[in-house]
C-alpha cells in the first residue's frame, strides 16, 4: 500500500546571474543570529540539555515502512500513532523522518522511545554539528551537512542527523525541504535494492545522496565563477564585482570546511569492526569516500580559481588606471611646451626704458602686427608635431 507524501524540492538550479544581483543582501543573517542566540543560551547548561530555537519549525512526521513486497508511505500528525505502527510491525523496516524541531516535548518523547542518548539528542537540536559518526547501543549516529547554492548567490547548509537501529532509520532535519527525494523515489520502486537490504544500507543511501548533492552546488559555483571572469575580461568590473569575488571565495572555503569532516566521517566508518558495519556495506561507503575526495578536489580547484580572479581583477584595474594615466600624461606633455612659450611671453620686460631709450632686444615681436597670429600658429604646429611623434611611438594606440 502506498499513499503519497509531500514532495521535497528538487536539487538547486543554477542561479540567474543578473547584474543587480551583485548588490542583493543575504537573508541568512537572521538564521545566524538565531543560532548564535541558541548557543549563548546553552552556555553553562548541564550536558544533554535540550534547547529548541524560538523560530524552529513545527515538526512534521513522515514514515516509510517497507519490506520486499509492500511499502507504506504517509505523513502522521500524531506521533503516538506513528510509534504504535512501528511497534506493531517489527518485521518491517521503517524510515521515520522528522522535519522541524519546534516541539521540545515531542523531541523528548522520541528520545525516550528510541533510547537516544541525551548528548546525541542535544547534538541533533543544536543543528550546527560537523559531520561525524558515533556508535550507539542500537547502531550508528551519523551527522551530515546538506548544501545548496541559493538564488541569493550564497551557500546554504542544513544538518541531517541519522540514527540506525535493528529495523529502523530515524532522521532529523530542521527544514521541511531537503535533497533526499531521490532516495524516496528509489524506495517506491519494486526493484529497489534498499528494500531488500538492512536499515544501515538506507543510512548509506541517505549519506550518498547528500554527497551527490555537493556536485550541483559546486557546478553552480563554477558557473558563477565563469560569469565573474567574463565580466572582468569584458571590462564590466567595478567595486561590487570585487566584493562578489571575495564573498564567493568565503563561500568556497566554508564549503570545504563542510566537506572535509564528511570525508573523515566516512573514513571512520570504514575502520569500524565488521559486527558494526558489515564488509558488504563498507564497499558502498568506500564509494562515498571517493565522492567526498572529489568534492574536496573541486573545492580546492575553485578556491585557487577565485584567488586568481582577485589577481585578474587587480591587474585589470591596474591596466585601466595605466590607460587613464597615459591619457593624462599625453595631455600634460602637450601643454608643457605651450605653457613654456606662454610663460615666456608673460615676462614683464619693457621695450622702452625710464629714460625713453628703446630696448630692441626686449621681445620686439610684441609690436609686430603679425606677432599674435604667428605665435598661435607656432603653438598649433608644436601640438601637431607632438601628436605625430606620439602616434609614431605608439603611445596613442594600444600597441
């Protein structure tokens, strides 16, 4: 039996890189402030104290119960009914998906019913943990970071917390939308490998799709880096563009900080004993490890590319400044001889002395009827000569 649940959003599309988007602000400042406030409230608290942020979403409960033949997929509005169904069907495998943390009482009931350690539940609700894995009495506790390159040209990440048990996978996330729809679709298929394997394989599938989702994020970042480079090379760079370059560089560094712990987490899973993680499941996690390495390589490549973009931007600005200085220098060079000639004729040497004698050497051309036109002609010829000289030297062109 199957009843459809709400569809999560598809993987992030590449953002529309319009000109005015360079000046848009980023809306995650409020989320960061709320997270910081939650951290401050937890300072000095007893370990294992559960704290829910004020703006946390109301929890939505989704359950997918399955075996080789049947599958049940529905959303529950009553946690009691969901837990009762899980207890009544011990022969089924269950994926309990909790989206939203805004009910502390519900979180405590889930903690008690599934025997979750208070410190682990605290890590779930704090929602800022690095990717990690811990062994529990019933299975594993895994934390992953889901990423998306948003239309605001910023990297958004959410925490995905996963608990595995003998016949269940319990997942927590703070948002209603995620990147796990591919796993849900695979579960609905009658030929799904997930339905024939243990719940730990489902945990692998969730981890794998999170890692796979890093590639659309990096592809969107790569497209945007190319757009920034085109704007620099076509001369459409300004101060806002430099700010955008520096911001995307910070995003890439942040993305690398998210992926690196993911690689370490999978490496730790591969070192676990076989009774915890069977060898056949480790083979799949090895593939996840390769994906994490590739994502790290991409992040490092993009970080170096953005660093070169900063150098390219500064070089472009320097070239533009040199062009401006060249024009100003040419103008100044043209007026230097003109200023000399004009200044020379501005000297106050009188032709007639105090005794009435004529000083014939004191600028006799001042009294010539053609003196002024001849001087203008000389000044004009000086300008023409300079322009011809500068042109032959290539100073008036881009040669």
